[in-house]
C-alpha cells in the first residue's frame, strides 16, 4: 500500500469520525455555534507520516502524481456541483430576488462541510484509482 493510499484511508476515517461526532453533538446540543467545535477533528488529517504534505519526504512518481491530481480535481468538481446546486435550490425555494440573513456560525459550518466534501471525495477517488490497476 502506497503512502497516498494510506493517506486516503486515514482521511476517510477522519471524515467519517467528524460526521459521526457532528451527529452526536447535534443530537445532544441541537443546531448552534457549539456544534462547530466538531470540525476541529479535521486537523487529524495532518497527523500521519503518510500525509501528502511533504517538506523533506519522498516525492510522488508519475503515477502517484497523476492519481493525486485526478483525486483533487474530483474533489473540487464535487464541491462545484454542490455549490451550484445549493445556489439554484435557494433560488427556487426563496425566489431569485430574495435576501438571505445567515448567522456567521452557519456560514462557517457551510465552509467546513465543503472541506469535508472535498476531502472525502478526494480520499475515495484516490482509493478507487489505486484499486483500479495500471489503467487508472
């Protein structure tokens, strides 16, 4: 198993842990700014030695670099689809001339959910491309 694959499994575990903890906080505390503390768990993605954040470690070969680029692109494509879908849904629900008042904590949580989406799709794509064989 390559370092990128180890990173992907670790990141996927952190994403699932964060979602589960958010659900638990939501059940006990309800919606509000206190549930935003759960997103600090995302910092665990930087812990493993197989992290993609290399400073003095080994570099990617061509295949690993291609897989990492495809995975990152897939993550940002998923974010873009979700972002456009959210805007269109709000437009149809509230009307195109509506004004929205959003609490700062809700905006911050939306950004953290976007990070979860990008990391989750990136990790899943990495795992799928490594499992796909040499044609990936």
